[in-house]
C-alpha cells in the first residue's frame, strides 16, 4: 500500500466556483452560493473538508439548484402537461 504524502499549501478550503458560468439567473447563482457556504461550513465543522472535495461539492450544489429549478417548473406548470408533438398528456420531465 502506498504511503500518504502530505501536500503543503492552502488552508484546505476549496475556492467557490464561478456560478455565473453554470447558472444564468441571479437567484440561482445566489442559491448556489448559499448551498456552497453551508456545505463548506458543515464539512469544516466535521473536519472532513479538503480541497480534493471541491468537484464533489460543486456537483452536489449543481444537483441542489437543478432540483430547485425543476421543482419551480412543476409548481408553475403542474405535474402533467400535453406533449408538444402529440398533444397527449404526459408527466412533466
């Protein structure tokens, strides 16, 4: 088994991504930033935070915000809509 090698540098806190490159709406970017800060805070408190977690945390935040966006659409349009091509009622994807 390989020895663990310490890599010096940084304070172990991954930099917050540029949410503008992912989300177009300002409220979505603000939500992403709030989720990011909450997750970073929780992981730091549990002493589980590392720069290596940055990509995983980013994917989690994107999943949270994407779910929020989808939930808003379902609330706005309802869970069942008519399909564009056939007009047949179908579940909102």
